[in-house]
C-alpha cells in the first residue's frame, strides 16, 4: 500500500457550510481594456494582421473574452485588427448586441450565421461580407475557434475547427499571397494564452459561478435517498438561471442506458453507483460514489470499494491540492498523481487537472514531462478520473485559483466577500479534511476537497490525517 493511503481515514467530518454568493460580479471596463490590449500585443508579436474570432452557442469563450457576450443560438465572428479596429459579423437575432459589445465595433449583418431557414436577404456572398470587414489579398489572418491542436503528425496551424464556409471564404479573400492559420493558442495555450492568467476582477467574477455550482451539488447530495428519482435530485441543480458549461449529470445505477445522458425518472436504489455534476462559468463540481451507508450496502463484487478506489482516489486528490502552487511544473504535478494513483492500475487517461474559465476545460499545462510552470492568476480544476473494472467511480472535482501576495491583497481589498468565502474554505479544508494548501491557493467553491464515498452516511467523509494543525493558515485567513 502506498504510504499516502495510510494517512487517509474515513471518519466523522462536519460537512461544508454553504455560502451562496449574493450576486454576480461584473467585469469592469478596466478588465475589458486589459483583455483587448493583451490580444493586440500578441497579434503584434505574431505578425497577425487580422484575428477572426469564431463563436457559437457552445464555443463562445474566446469571442466573449473580448466582446463581453456570447451568441445565444446563432454563430458570430469578431474581426479584429492590430490597431484595435473591430467588426462584428452577426446573424439576424444578434444584430442588437453590437450596441452592448464591450469594445467599439462596426456591425456587419451576416444572415449566413442565422438559424436554419431564416431570411437571407443579402446581396453579398460570405466572402464579400468578409471583404466588407476589410479582409483583402495578401493579409496574414489568424482564425481562433475554441480548440488547441497538439498533433505530432499534422500541421496544427492548418487544422481549423470552425465551419468550412468561414475558412474557405477567408482563404479566398486573402488569395494565394495571403496566409491563414489557426490562432486559438493566442487565447488558450497553457503557457502563453491571454486567457490563462486572471486578475482580481476576473477571479471574483468567476468565483460566483464556481461557488454556485458547488452549493447546488452539495444541496443535491443532501437530498439523496433511496426511492427518490434522478429528476427529483436534479431539481436542486438549478442556479438562478445561470448558463451551464457542461451537461448536467444526475445518474443512479448504470448510466447512458438508451443513450440518455440527462437525468431520468429512475429511482435510486441501495447499492447503486451515483454521480452528480454541475458546471457554471468559473467552475465545475462533480461527485461520484455509492448509494450506501456502509460496506455491507455495497454490491458483493465491489465490497472493497473503499480500499480499492475511494481511499486511493482521495489520497491523490489531497496530494494534488497540496502540491499545486506557484513555480510547480505541470510535469511535477503529473508525476505526483502517477506515483499516488498509477495510471496502469487506475486507468485514468486524461490530464490530471486543467485550466478552467468560462469553459469547463480551457487547456492543460499538466501532462507528462510538461515544463510549464504554474503561475499566479491561473484557475485550475482538480480532475482525476479513475476507472477500475468492477467498481463504481470516485469523484470529488472542484477548482482553485493561484494568487500571489499582490493578487491576494487586491482580492481582499476590492472583493472582501469573495475573499472571506475563500478564507473560510481554506480553514475548512485544513481543519476538517486535513488538506494543507499553500498560501497562494484559494478554493473557488465550498465543497473543495470534500469526498463522501458512502453517500447515505452524511456525517462521514474521508480525511487526510497527516495534517495535524491549522496554525499555518491563521495568517492568511486572519
């Protein structure tokens, strides 16, 4: 048994106290100006004449980073020049948003971006509409969709995840003397992307969604009982009309039967596996365990779930939270998880953690041999997904933000309620869960680190017994 497992105890633990944020924190003009300037500087460094930023209902993060809004159901393209001049190419029902956009712009009506069969009353082809936005022969164009390609077999700059009609029209407009390439990395590359580092205003803005998602999940878990349905529990996963950034999950027993991924009218039964996930802009909370009070309630084939899955997983999660910090490389964090929870035995295949933002998964600096250093301003999700034949899953996903002393001081002074919530979470993790965070780590949600593998035993959870004192945390939280 790994030494880390020996420090994990299943015992009586006070559940997290929920601190619902009162209201969202808006992004300031200063923040929006900083964002635009960061993008323009990178365009200058890369020699990009024009940046075309694509958006649709699910993939609007890069577009919204500059405009302040994302399309509700249509498509859109922001055409941005190095001097800051901007054109908004919008469909029928988004035209009004030009008046509310956070950067100065000229609107171009592009009915091609509207919903199916809506009027296409235009005299121009899509290429001609891009030419109206100033794109011309010989230009160097960057297209930013929403992905960061890292293939070792293809030219990543020539892989495009936006609709063919857009790529083809832009290439036609710039001609053979021009250059068109994928510039998604300008926004989300884990080492240099402009969206990777957040200021105090952005952190407070995103903490609202992360905290709200967490408290909804905690409330849903309190409602879990045998005989209730997925739909009854999922009814608690509604958060003030805020948009979700992943499919909401509330599933008991076998998942995805009949290819259904949304909550169903299926009753919870003793011994079922159970999972619940909710993600809002700023953070995701996920939990998975068994509908059980004790070992005797588990299916016979999974009676040792606690030793085989839950304890090793929690040990890895605790190690992740205690390791993450300024100057730690993604490769170092990866190796910690590989040591505590070997991939060959526990079957995880994705990066054990990633950057988060308005999207649940922005990109990830955490991979084998990664030399990318974690920095102040990064928001990260602890995301390890073990799989072992015969056992249900184990999950306790939540996010943190890394903040150096200057950034912490700014959060404290400008957003005292956000700061107070983060400090209370640090104290809770140390005292109740035995997880010692570095001084620069601020939890984004109330449930961070809390893992109850037997979901019906609501007074007990896993705790890291190697932490015996809260003294180290009194300074930052005083």
